C-alpha cells in the first residue's frame, strides 16, 4: 500500500513545474528550486501512518486539523512551523492534488507560481 501511495504522490508532485524528488532523512521529499514543499512518510517512528507532510500557508494547519482530524494532523518536527500532515488513504486524487499545489505555492518562486497558483484577494 505504501508503494502505491508513493507512486500516486510522485505523479502529482512531479507534474508541477520544475519539481524534483530528493531523498532526505531516509524519505522522498519533493522540492522546487531546492525548497521542500512535500515529504512522503511511511510509518515514521512507528506511528502507523502513510502520510504526506507538506508546507501550508499561515493558519491553514490549525483550521484543517480542527475541522477534519481524521484526514489532517500536525506532523512532528515541521508541524510547529505550520506544516500539515495528511493521511494519504483518506484523500482522492483531486483533493490530494489540490493540497500538493497549495504546498508548492507556499515555496515556489513568483515565475513558477504564475503557472500553478491562483492569487486570491480578501473581500
């Protein structure tokens, strides 16, 4: 199951402009211009999760974890910096791709964001 989830995640992450994969800390990480936006984690320290840890805009982590704790969690190490954990088996491809794109948009340079990210304005 973990192999299938990693294949699915690779397909989504590596479809983004200039995204690359690099193994770090024994796990596949996904980057743009060497800035990490996502990390695949399989049973990290025996937590039983097959998960994605990804960057998130300020406030998103708390909102999603509170709203849907069966799908989202605060990951160790990067959680205090606002990163978001996703239980991969609870996401369909389209929803997972949305969260991966959002993570990419947090760290991507302006020129690459233009192709992927939708700027929103406050009302």
